[in-house]
C-alpha cells in the first residue's frame, strides 16, 4: 500500500519564523551601516563641488536604499545568478522534462505555485541545489540524475527556503554589504600603493645619498620630496580610513557571524519543510551521501567555524529523525 500523501497547504503564504525575522534584522543592521559608507563619499563630493552636504548625503542614501528592490526583479536575479554561479544556465527541454514534473509534485503538496520559480541548471559534478532571491531555484546536473524521491526532497528543501524568505534576506544582505567590500578593496589598494611608494622612496634616497653629479642630485632630491609627500599622504589616508573603518568592520563581522548562525538555523527549517511534506526518507538518503566525505574533511575552527552557513549533514539527519518521530 503506497504511503499516504500529506494534504496540500491551503495557501502559499510565507512561513515566517524567528529565523526569518532574525535574518531580516541582520539585513536592517547591515543597511544602516552601509548608509555610513555611502554617505562619506557623497559628503566629500559635495564639499568639493560646493553642493549642499545635507542634500547630497540624503540623495545618495535614498538612491542606495531603493536600489535593493531592483535586485529582487526576476531579470536581475537571473543575471546575478549567472554572475555568481559558474556554469549556470536555463534548463534545456530534457532538463525541463525531468525537473518540472518533480517540482510540480512538490508544489502541489506545499500549496505553492511552481510558475513563480526561475528554474536553472548548474553544470557541476557536485550534488547541490540552491535558492536565490525571490525566484531562482537551481539544481546541479548531478541532482537532476537523482531518483525521483531524492530529487523531490532536494526541491522541497529549496522551496522551503523560498517560503521562509531565506534567499530574499540573504540577497538583500549581500547587496547592502557591497559598500563594505568596496571600502576594503580601497583600503588594500591604498596600502599597496603606499608600500610601493615607500620602497621607491627608500631606493631614491639611497641613490641621492651616493650621487656625485650636482644636476642629477637636484633632480633626485625633487623626486624624493614628491615621493615623500605621497608616502606621507598615503599613510595618513590609510590610518584615517582604518580608524574610521574599525568600528564599522567590527559590527559587520559580528553581523556576518550572526547571519551565519541564522543561515544554519534556516537549513534546519528548510529540512523541516521537506519532512512535513513527506520527503523525510528521501532527504535523509541525500544527506547520507555527504556524511563520509564530511567526516574525513578537516573541521573548521575559530572564526571559520562561526562563519559556516550550513550545519553538518550528520546533525541535519538527527534533526530530520527528530521531526519524523515527533
């Protein structure tokens, strides 16, 4: 006798949980911090150009804030998915014939609309799937070749992420972190240039000290002064940026640690969603494929452990078993 199918949910409303609210709280924190980074160059540009600083800062912060909804449009999400994940493409007719019926069965149980998802396939030799933004749902070539129950379990897990709005919070957090990435790259570039100028300054100083020709020595001294000014300016700028950046960097790293913890909680929530739809056995079979490799790999420690976005598969299997028993 085939197992009884769980009834479909009445609506496809988001499944809001403490993890979801926590993720969006982190997004709000990152957004507020990003406004500081965005406001500084706007203030500098206003002072140089003679604009009203308040207007320039308000305009820059406003434009930056409303830019996020653009990231959540389907075309932009599809573009970002291609940029962020190598080998990602639209499914061909063979892929659609395999994935669409499985997704429809999952969505029928979940009471969700399969048409809202942008299906993508990643040419990868690894078994994986991911959800991005509000629409993208991707599976690797290896996942497509799984047996029906395992493929549907993988899809149910990703649909669970979407219904809990996890990918939405993650992409917003990623977007609002971009100013910090730009600031860190600027800091590194200034340090590299300053170190290079300092080395050139030292070489020229040695050459000037040993120069015998007066004309040559004068030219070297002028160049030495110019380089010395640039080295001092670069050092002062690097120190100023470092002092300004330090409290922001601490808060951003704290937000990343908290975000990683919430991401791990989100994985358990997506697993629970799959189990509640009746895909517990298939999900366990999928997770067991990773356990051996996971046990042989080096376990992350320190900050790397805190920044893990996924719990171990062994821990997830235990959590799935608890849900199935309860």
